[in-house]
C-alpha cells in the first residue's frame, strides 16, 4: 500500500506541474525499484530491469496514444497536451489500458526468458487491457462528429463486440483464479495432512523406542535379581523387587508383542491415554499382522483408537474403548468399538470432525480411508445399542499383499 500511494502521489504531482514529464518520468522507475528492494525478494538487477521496462512502456504507450489521437483529430502532440477536456480524459484512460497490456506482455516474455512458468492469467490480463485500449479509442471516435450514420452503426457494433470479448475474458480470468484457489487449498490440506501424519508417526516411533528400552531395562534388572537369588541373598533381592515395582508403577503399560512395531506403539499409546482419562481399554490380537507395513498399521490403529477415546471423553457414564485384530486367510480384520454419548448418525451424519483444534478437522478419517485403499480393503461403521450403553463400531478389512 505504501508503494502504491508513493507512486500515485508522484504521478499526480508531475501531472499537476507538467504536461509531459520527459526525462523526469524516470522517477516512476526509481520509485518502483526502491519499492522492490524494500518489499520484495529477488535480485536487484531484475528489479532494475523491470523498472526500466515500465518506464519505456509508459513512454511508448503515451506516444502510441497521441499518434492515434493526432491521426483522428489532425492536431499535433503539443496541441493535444494542452487539451484539458474530454479528449484528455479519453487519452489518459486509453494510454493506461495500453500501458498495462504491454506490461503484462513484457512480464510474460521476461518470465519465459528466465525459464519461469508463464501463467495463463498473464496473457489473459494482457488481452483484456488491450481490448480496453481499443474500447477507449472506439468511444473517442463515437464522440467525434466526423462519422456518418452508417460508420457510427458499424463502430457501435464493434464496441459491443469488444465489450462482449472483455466479459468473456473476465469470466475466464475468474475461472482461472477459482482453479488456483482450489489448488492452493488442496496443497495446503495435503501439506497439513502430511505434517500431522509425520507428527503421529514420530510419536509412535518414540513410543516404540521407549517400549524397547523399557523391555531391555527390565531384562537387565530381572537378570540382576536372578543372580542375587542364586547367591541366596533373599533380603537384597526383596529390596530390589520392591524398588523395581515402585519404578514401574507410573511407567507405560507394555502390550504383548504383536509382531508389528507400529501396532505395538499404537496400543501402548492408547493404554496410556485411557489410563490418564480413566477410560476402560481392552484389546485382543489373533495372529501377528507382520505383512502390514508398521507405519501404516500404527497410523491406522492410532487414528481408530484416538477417535474412540475422544468420543468417550464427554460421556458421564460407561467409558470404554476396545479393539480386536485377527489375521486369517490372507486378510487382517480390525474391529474397533467405543461407547458414545448419543447417536452419531443423528447428530453428525456427515461424520464431520468435532475436534477443538480446527486445523486438524477430517485428517483422521482421511488417513484411515487412504490406508484401507492402499491394501484394497473395506471400511464400514455402524452403531450398536447395548444393554446400558450405545456403541460406535468400526470394521476394517485389509488384504495382505500377495508379494509378501
């Protein structure tokens, strides 16, 4: 905004005190260059070249405009510069339109020369401003009294054609902008999704490392206690066991090894979260789903269980989350269930996320569906009314890759 105001004030002052800027018009380029250095990123040589191009464009467009007006009126440039009526207004509008048209063309050519992708809107805007230039000339000709009736009709049709073309180009331009807006939103969504998945996988990886460390640490301490018992030092062994019990009292519960590190980490995370929130959690694993990629399995189970845990947080009565995983006949079946406060299908039929953290909306379900699609599987969910509580059930089938 500051650069725009500075440029506008400079143009206004120069036009106020001089009919034609001449060499002083280089000030326009100087202002653009200074603004580029302060507010934009890039090479100063590029800023200087583009600023000089703009000065040349302004000069060329003015001379072209005065040439057309001179041919139409039969007056010289000096007389045209002294004119302060409608002629001056038309010439200013037409020159501005031509200036912006040439500017967009030069910018597109400069981009292509520097191997920068030329966007369609560059040519669209150039064409639109050129049509505005033609429209301004046509309007000036309409105001002149040197045309016959037939010539005025013909020129009127031409002006209407130009206006229609401008409307079409504007429609194209808005379509392009809408397309880019959607693409930008999609890129932002994918970037955010990848960021959240990376956070999730990093958390699961840390939990897995912590579990392995705990197992190794426990093995070492149990071996130590075993050697103490072999020596018959029962009193010392008893103290070691009590100390070990107090150390592990607040530690993460380690699930039975499922053969899949991602699944182990997701179960451990769910155990800890349910313990913190006083939610009953149970799990059963039949077989070892080693064929499913650990990262995929961990992310899938983590999203299923975290959604269930979040749904239980608002329940005042029975709060329970459970999951059953079985591997059989080349298929891994996963069934996760959790109690819910009220029917999801009546309060949230579109399954829109209700997380307080708004930028995470929808990522969990999207991740689940994408992983199911990777393994050519199926995903379904329903509600089940129990004796004393309402359950939300999710069922997933993953086909084990035949190449494994």
